[in-house]
C-alpha cells in the first residue's frame, strides 16, 4: 500500500470508530444495556453488584470476542448471569461495542463526579456538605466508632483498620482468615454495647469451609468476638458458625449485618444464591437469626422446638439482607433486603415471620426472565417499602444524632448501583416519605450515625468514608 492510501484508510477507520459505530452502538445497545446490565454494572458502567465495565481493566473479557463469549455464557456462580438465551448474538456484539465506547467517555465522567464533593447539598429539611474522613481504603464494608474517636473499618478483603484524623493505620494483626470471594469477605464490625466495660469487638465474615467443592472454596457467615491490644486481635471466641454441609461455593448473597439488643445479637445471612433455601427452615441461609451475644441460642426462638429446624432462625424468606438497625423509639428491628431486579425491600422484622422470598417478590431475574407473577401470598409478609427499579439497597441506619435535628429518627438507606442515599420518614410503621438526599458520590455500602452526630457513609468506588456535616 502506498502511504497516501494508508493514511486515507486510517482516517476512514478512525472516522468509523468515532461516528460510524454509533449506528450499531447507541440506541438499541443503550436500551439493551439499561434493560439487562445497568442494574448490576451501574448506569454509567461504573460497577455496582458487578464490577465496573469502564477503566479498561478486564478480568475475563480480554478482547471483543472474549467479552461477547463471556456475556453469553456468564458466570452464574459469581453473580454474572449468562445472556446467550435472552439476547441474540448480534445484540451481544453491539453491547460489546457500547461498552468499549463508554470506556472512552469514562474519564470525563470521573471529573464531573469529583466536583460535587465540594458543594453544598440542599435537601428538603437539611443542608449539608460532604467531607472526606478517610480514603485509600480497599472496598470498605463496615465501620464502627471507638470511644476515643477512632474509626474501626472492615475491608472486604479481610483487613481491619483503625483510622484517626484522616490517617489509616496498618491492618490489625491476627484477624481471622476470611473467604474473600465475590461479595464475600470481612463484612461487618461492631462493638458490643458494653464495650467500655468488656472490650468485645464482633466480626462477621464469610468463612472458608474445610471441604472443597470441585476445587473451589465454599463459605458462609461466621461470627467471632475478640479484643484488640497493640493493634493485634486477641482473646477470640467463636460466637456463630455453620456446619460444613450448609456451606456453598457461590460468590453472592452473604448478608451479614448485626444488631445488638437486650443481650441478644440479631444478624442476617443471605440466601447464598440458592433462592429456594430461603423457605427451608432446616437451613441457615436466607434468614435473620437471633442468638445471645455470647453465642448461646435462646430457647424461645420461634423454631427452637421444630424437628430439624435451624434453631437460631428468627425470620425466614429473606433474600440478601445487607442492612439491619433498631428503631430508636419503638425498638423494632428494620431490615433492608437487596432484592432481585425491581424487588429491593424495606421490612419490619418480627419473630417467626416468613418474608416470602422467592415465592413472592416485586422483582424479576436480572436477565429479564420472570421469577414469579406473585407479589402476595397467604402467610407471607409484605415489605413496608419496595423499589422498582431497584436502588441496589445495602446498609441502613436510623439517624439518632443532634447535628441534623430535622432528620432525627429517620431511616437512611444506601444504594449501590443507584449511588443514592435515601431518607425514609417512618410514621406508625409506615414509610411516609422517600427522599433522595445525595446521588452520584459513590456506591453507598453502609450508613452509620456517628456518636458525634454526623452521618457517615461507607463508599465503594471511591473507596472512602465520608460524613455529612450540616450547613446553616
Ligand atoms: C446480576 C448482576 C449482573 C448483571 C445483570 C450483569 N452482570 Fe456482568 N458481571 C456481574 C458480576 C458479578 C461479574 C463478575 C463475575 C466474576 O467475578 O466472575 C460480571 C462480569 C462481567 C464482565 C467481565 C468483566 C471483566 O472484568 O472481564 C462483563 C464484560 C460483563 N459482566 C458484562 C455484562 C453485560 C454486557 C451485561 C448485560 C447484558 C451484564 N454484564 C449483566 C454481574 C452482572
């Protein structure tokens, strides 16, 4: 080829890449993406339940063909559905192109996002500024407040770290090994309500079982308590663990949030990707549990005397409860349940109740196929609130501080894919308002009302902890 021809060809290809592909890429592909992928990978492809599809950092989808094949086959055990049966091969191809286009646009979007950090957010009844408390984290999942003002942060990979004045300490040595797999890992840290007297710190994590399943690990929620001396984890006691026969290899739906109340520890375990097991009271997954805070099982638990029942069960039919907190006035336990597509729920948790998953739900499968047409059934509880589309609800917290008087006792719920913070007003056990007070800062993994009266958010992407401070 002569040089001129070469140049002309290059120009032609470049022009095609910049403009021509829009004919295939946007419109149809955008709709397909919004319909099938955005619920997990985020509207801007920035990630949510699934990883980010921007940033050109691929684990599986190394090239165009590799990506198309991966999308068709999926990796169901890790939470990526296969779309080969629901989306035609040409449409999958245009999705791949769309993803590549969005990679190019992502950089500009990053800059736009950063700007909202410094602004004042005016909402219905309070105005606030968002201040970064500590950054440089690796997928933080939970935060606890030490009496001396330090934060204690759990990172999904297994590290537990103190932070003070924006500085992050080295990980606490000797914490338990966790099964950091998909959504599993170190998921919860909390101080015992009498921490000042007894020094107990509780950790919830995905335990790696001894047995292997086809060469993969397998895991489920385990709870230990221990103390920290000289940045070392000591005096560990096992509070809750599940026999190996109930472990499974899926990388999804671990739940694992705590509430302490009146000497009890309530906690959640997701359905572990085995949805029908949520209805089976002989199994621990898909449930809220109640034990004493030393690990003993209360004899007045609802299924304690049922043959073969898992005795710590408090409620069942729960999909993936990633938020749990006590109402500061009524003392009731409220739960956020990460639902299927279009089925996120807020529930009021009551002894022995069946919350219906997967027999009833407002959602459908992520690949667009139905789960059921039933939203109600006798003997199954309705959610207090459900979101269509889903916000990918995660951590929740009742605000009980003094810095935002007009938010007192409101329930705050974080969204992952939606990157939203919702303020829910509750009157007589009904949600009378759902206000989005913040959007677009990052995926909101957890919300925590600090002892200093500020409202703290655990963000993923950027992996940092921020707090809302009032502006008068
Ligand atoms: C139910 C949630 C969910 C939905 C819906 C979903 N994905 Fe995924 N996706 C995931 C998860 C989780 C992973 C990571 C899986 C793993 O670790 O093996 C993933 C991985 C991927 C990857 C590989 C990324 C890499 O690093 O190589 C691509 C590409 C991808 N998804 C594209 C899509 C497309 C396109 C759609 C829509 C047609 C889609 N996904 C819908 C959850 C989802």
